[in-house]
C-alpha cells in the first residue's frame, strides 16, 4: 500500500473535547474530574454538553436535562453561556489559522484544516494541539487523512484527546464492522433503509452492488452512499464559511395559546435580533418566522423586503404579519424569527443544534449551506 505523508494526508479535522464543559472548567477548575453538564433551565431544557465523567452515566447531548438529572444526580449542572463559548472558539480558531492557511470552520469547536504543503502534517498538528492547550487549556481530538470524510471519522474515533491518522484503506479496514451511520451524510433514515437491504455495516455497504443501491436510492444518492462507505470524498477544505442568517428562537416552558403572548415574544426576539445585527453592521432582506406546534409540526414563513434591513420595527412588523397570516391552529411550543440573506459583516457561522429548550431567546447564527 502506498501511503506517503504529505501526499496521502491532506486534511485534518480538529474537534474540541466536551467543548462547552471544557470552557466552563476554565473558570470552575474545582469541578475538574467531576460529572458536569451544561444544560438550559426550565422543564424543556436539553443537555448541550456532558463531561466525559457524566457520559459514563449515560448522559449525552440533546437529552432532556430532567433525564440527565435522573441518570446522574450528583452531576453539577451549569447554564450555557454562549458569549464565552464564542470568545474561546474565536481564540482557538485564531491559533489554528496561525498554523494552517486554509481552515474551514464548521462549528464553534470544529474545523477542517488543509494540510497540503506542510512538511510533516503529524508534527504540525501536534504543535498546534500543544499551543491550543497552552493558550486555552482546551484539549482537542484530531483526525488526519486523505480527505475530509476520513479526517472527520478519525477525529471521533478516540475522543477525548484522540490523535488518529488513517489512510483511506486503513479507515475502511478499521470501521468495516461499524454501522453506516458512523459516516457523516448517512443519517438514521437512510441507515434504516440500508438495514432493510441487509446492509448494516460499512463493509457491507462498500461492497454492495451499485445497481441495488441505485434502484433503491436513485443514481446520485445510491452512488454516493457506496462512495462514502469506501471513505471516498473529494470535497475541498473550503474557506471560512459565512453566516448567511441570524435568528432568535424560544421554546416556551409551557405551550402558548394566547396570541398576545405569542406576539409579545416574537416582538421581543425581533428587537434582540436587530440589536445584534445592527451592532455588527449586518442587514438582511428575508425575514422569516418559525413556529413549532405542540404536536411538533414545524413551519416557517418568510417574506422578502426590497432593501436589506436591520430595522427592528420593520422586522417585528413583518414577523407579526407572518404570524397572523399563519394563525397557529394549535398551542405553540416554539417561536423564532430570522433575518437571512445577510449583506455585510463576516461573523463566522456556527452550527445550530439542539438549542430548543436551551434557554429563553438564545442567540444562534445559522448556516444555509449545501450539504
Ligand atoms: P461536539 O463537538 O459534537 O461535542 P463536544 O465538544 O461537547 O464533545 P466531543 O468531545 O464529543 O466533541 O459539539 C460541540 C459543542 O456544540 C458542544 O460542547 C455543545 C454544542 N452542542 C449542542 O449544543 N448540541 C448538540 O446536540 C451537540 C452534539 C453539541
Ligand atoms: Mg467537540
């Protein structure tokens, strides 16, 4: 097998370990070694991050905080502080950029690094990790491979503080018996359909007849699934992505049926959103609302105005009109407002995940990106 460092190892994926908790431990060092959970408050809060000590009790991301408390009553629960997480993320990514020219930030704690041209990618990554640790005290896991897919799966393979270097062939061998869902881009629904075909490991999927996959999933997805199972991927490490929309949303502690209360919540979020946009000199043309009903039906309604705006009154009025036009038929669980098509500013995008129920009116930037 030919595997030359510098030719084969083109991409690294860097992912901080238990990121939010690790940031909290910087100011609460006395909690080190204890189960710590960052979760919102209120009856519908979810866990955003659990320390590895808490994960031993089965606590994990996106789990209701109430369940986490039952599983691990001795854990210390802390509320999320996104402002600080963003600041630490910014510092971390600055250090990354000091070592690698092309960096694709894909989340607050996660980035792909283009290793092309580095004399010794392994040594460079070790130096970077040491520097990140020195300046932020964070530990990260790194995966290195010939493409983004291998790098991503490798960085997950030995968390925390993992450092996994794999060629494509090595990745195929190492994860042969893993379920297809291990690979990014193969979600639970696709995995279930694959299982129906008897394809419940990556090795089985990698060697499945292409025709079978094409019949079942169509030519594009069919071929792509097989390629992913073989860890083939030609996506380039992109330049930093830009947030193209910003939003505020809120999950109510109790479902809301009173239109006045909905309007008030929406108006407040519109105000907060626009204050943030204005502070960064950002404007957008598309104003949208998101409504989640008590049965989890989720709809968005959008309206595009003629000029990019961050005017709170305009955004509020449009949002309220959209709400009135939709006129929820059932009690409302969540409301959100978004301004998209942002014109100025260069704030980095971040993943928006499982923030429902995190906390009231939490900020989020969301990326609208091709998958
Ligand atoms: P991850 O990198 O997925 O998770 P992590 O850093 O907490 O843990 P790991 O050691 O496994 O990498 O996500 C980074 C941060 O994003 C995480 O600290 C909190 C946030 N997040 C959510 O808010 N909701 C989620 O469902 C997940 C998975 C993460
Ligand atoms: Mg992480």
